[in-house]
C-alpha cells in the first residue's frame, strides 16, 4: 500500500511537469483543407472548453494516463449540454452511451483513458458530480468515459489509473493551447505503427456562414494505410499492412465541440463526418477497432437545466440546410488532429521493452515535397 501511494504521488508529479512539444503538422507547411483555424488550432478555441491531462510514465512498464474535456466551466450536471455519440465501429468500452442516445445530453466532463480503467474513471466522475454542493440530492449520474487499449506499451492489467488521477485531470483542465502527443490518455497509444497520442485542431466558419467554431480532440490508437493530404505516406515508406501482416486493430476516440446551436440529432450527423476525417488519414475502422465520436454543442442558449418550473426548454437550433459547412469543419479538424497526434509524439519504450518509433518526420516532409504538398512562404 505504501509503495502504491508513492507511485501515485510520483504519477501526479509527472503530470504537472512542464511539457515540451514537437512541431505540429502545420508548422511543417502541411495545411489541411480550406477553412481557417482558431487561435490555438485546438478544441479549446470553442469558447469555454477546457482540457486537462494526467500523464503516468513510471518505471519501465507504466505508460498511460487520463485526458478530461470540459464543455463549460460551470456545474455540468446542473447545466447539461446537447450531445450525441456516433459509433464508427463499436469494438470498445465507451461508458454512458445509452443515456446520451436516449436523452441527447451529457451531464459530466468527458474522460478518456485506457480500456481497463474505464470503471475507475466512471467512479471518479460520479464522485466529482456528487461532491458538488448543488448536487446534494442527486442519486443518478451518467458518466461518459471513452478508451483505447494501450497494452502494448503499458502494463494495462495493472490498472494504474486511480480516481485521484482522473480528478486531477479535471481539476487541472484549462483553456488555451493543448498539450499533444505522449500525454494523458495518449501516453501509451500507437497509430499506423508509429507513436500516436493526443491531437487537436479547430476550424472557424466565415461570418457569412455563422462564424461558428468546431474543435476536435483525438486519442489516436489505430491502424490502416497512412496518408497525408492524399499523399501515400505508408506506401512510400513501405509501412502498410501487406496481406495484413501488421495489426491494424486499435481504436480512436474523437471528441467534437462546437458553439453552433445543434440538437442531438444534428450532433450525431456532425459526429459521422469526424469519421470521414479519420478515413482521410488512411484509417479503416478495422474489425477490432473502437472508433467513437462524442459530439457536443456548447451554445449557452441551449444548456439544459437539471430542474426548473417551466415545462419547456428555451433555445434555438440551426436549420438542417445550414450545417453543411460545419460538416466540412469537423472533417478537416479531425484529419488535422490525428496528424498532430503523430507529429507531436516521441518514440517510446514500455512494457517488456516494447518500442514504438515516432513518425519519421524528415522522411515524411521529403515525401510531401516530392508530391508538391508542402506550403512555403
């Protein structure tokens, strides 16, 4: 027990260290799509959204963590947000799906972690809700927790994530730039046989189309035939599943936030487009891959109060024929978020000496130049 507590303290300290991040895809002249990015090119460009990480890199076998995404800074249980969850491929352990599907809202922060720590993350979210003074009479909480399996690099059977780690990620969530790569829930993940991780990006619509922001955060841990802007990177590098002789299974969690006033039905439609962004990177949503999109509207006029005297919920919703630009924004931001998760990640050695290399960035840039797909000043 004493050793466990020591490891817990070390883990929390690690999560608070300053983080030095590699260049992102756009820093190398790789521009995805046609829409402009937000200030930080991150999910936090959606007003009010905050992201926090707890990163566990301990000894030679613990490579995991937690990422928490908060749609607003208030009591989310009391002011729920419209939401939907889209299943691209359901080989996964996402918690909270059925109530979100039924009621069309989310009432806790969204937490991402590894497969076997979903239950403890649920417990932490329940504690987080019940401990809030306004929720003194609450007897039911629907925690939303997504996961990918980091068991190649991480001692996943050890279940090293604790409630304290989850609560720390929530507490430390902040606006502004988001740490990417080997952090939080992306600490031990693998993508296209390279080191994956957390990635994020955003898009802003022109004023004439509403001026709305769409932000995406991904936990990349999947396989396929990697490409960038249509350039066949995997084929050029000879790194693709010939006769499926490398494991293309895995998972990708995608969280989409927008300040556009959308209901659950259109948020699910928005979530579908995030899967198209995954496909544009070469992901194939394989049989053993859990590919989920959690889509949320943060439009304040559509917050859903837990209780009240009125029988009606006030608000406004975009028309169906006004949301196509948001679809494009979700596709572009998801594609770039996945690329950022790869560009930001470093090589890692973990459980049983398993080593996963980082994306060979210099070779990738040379290939992109060969195809005239690098933007230069």
